[in-house]
C-alpha cells in the first residue's frame, strides 16, 4: 500500500471470518480484562488492557507502517514515551548528546529529572553542525537525541550524517542489553514533520518518537505519545517497559488517533499550503524582524530541508520588532489564532515560547540558543488562509502600539 492507503486501512482491517463483526471502523475496546476458555491460552492473546488492547494494537500497527518501522509502542503522553525510551536503554552515569534547541518539556525532563536525580551526563550542542555532535561524543555516549526541525527555532540537523557517526560508535541494538557491549542509539523526535514529510528510520535513526497529541491525532482532543523502531530487539524492551511501568495510551485515545490518522496526508498538505502563504506574507511586514520557516529560501538550512524532507510542515516562528511587549499585544489581539500551547491541530494556534512552552528553560539558556523574548510560534491550521491573514494583520498592527 502507498502512504495514504496505509493511513486509512492498516490496523483497522474488517474481521470477515465466521463469527467476525466486519466492523469497518475499529471498535473502542474498553474492557480492562479478558476472559479465557483455557488457563494457558489467553483469548486472542489478550489478558489485561495494560499489557495489550485491540484498539491500541491497531493504532500501533498503523503508526509503525506509516513511519516505515516494524513496531510501535504507544504511551499516555509524548513525555511518557520519552521517559520510557530513557529508562529502557540508559543507566545512571551514561552520557547523552542532545540538540540544544529542544521542546522545553524535553529539556526539563533530561536536565531536571534524569541529570539531577538519575545521574545522566548531558551535553547540549548545536546539532546543525554535525561536527559539534562528533566532538561531544565520547566512549560512554549511549544516546544522541535530536529534533529536526527543532521547537521553536526550526533548526535542522543532517540526520543521515549524524546516524553514520552514531553507527560508527558501535551497534545501537546493543545499547544497555544483557551486560554485553553497549552501543549508541540515535533518537529523533519527528513530531513537527510527521511521516508524511520525513521518515528518520530511513535516514538511519534507531528510534523515532512522536507526541501523538499533535499532528498525528490532529484535532486537539487526545494526549499521547509513541516510540517507533525497525528493530525487534529494541521494540521488545520498550514493550516490557510499557507493560511494567503502565503509562499506556487508553483505548479511547487510541481510537481518536486512529481516526485522525486517516486524514493525515490531506491535513499536512493543507497545513503546509497555509504556512507557505502566511510566511510569504509575513516577510513583507514592517512589524516583523524575521520569519523562520524551512520552506523559505532565506532559511539558512533550506537546502538541507529540501533534500532531507518531503515537505516543510505547518510550523512558523516569527521575531517581532518590539520584543516581549509586542509579542504580548499580538497574542492578546488575534482571535482566529487561539492563544494556546500545543500544535498540529486543524485550528491555528499561537504562543510565546519564552512565557509558555519554554518557560521552564532558564533565561540564560534561552539566550544562548537564540530564543528571544519577542519570538512567537505559529501552528498554522487548515482554516481559510485569507481569514488567517486578516487576523494577523489586526494583531501585528496592535503589536506596535504601546
């Protein structure tokens, strides 16, 4: 099957066997436990919904197929998926190299939980330069963690080049297993691009993480996360953690993401078309100091974006003249763009990273990576773009009054 066909059908095939219901849409299996006829034979392989649930299993099969992996493991949030990845494959004292421009919640998880309380050693680098990744890696580096594009500065890293560097350190599948040789794993957060526009496993990543809350679900009504891999050994260990720790995605949330995925291809095309139009319009505005979008030729990594990705997505960051005050006036004036955290829904959202998604990052750390107080992040939805431009016109005019 091609991508859009997989998005509609994989994991939701009707059961046409004798006694099957023939459901075209996956039912929401709310049962917490499953009866069995014989002590040694769980019915259909299901015992207890934390360990396995038909609705969640269908979603996991679809997500693996779309990302080009063999297995997907779903969790109760994107951060739960990240936590599971770290706890499954790392040990206290291990070294991790991370892109310095990360989602604030991810940085908080690594710096304030895993470094302070669990003894991980962290090196934040500008992974736009693969040489900085290579320089930071040492014999005890067990994981390289990337976002591409990053949140919120939309910086890119050359995933294939970094994957080759990681692979040269040793087999990633050996990381943390059985006391034997431990290699290094490359993890890529693909939330912004989705598998419509980028597939990191094909570029050499060992693990791909998503917040399913965002584009994969696409309707701002479900919170979840997933880790996807093409390696059965890695998947087995993640699935053990999923069951043992229990932070699983609920059947209802699994159903919502399954439903959202059916329109992922057409939604991403609409998000991208709207974002492209908005960025071109913003570039000509006197209230705007700069526009960051990988699809613009002005983006310093536009060539890499065109080579590595199949599209440029729906996320845009804007630097305003007038700093934080201007940003506040814009955010509190717009009406179609909702002033809200998160992203990737059909509705347009706008937020201040300095005060919202990255407020947990120390001001000096924000300044080091170039995240100014006047930066505004836009998640361009699928509304009529003329309405979005009129809303931005009103907000930008208000941003300079004060």
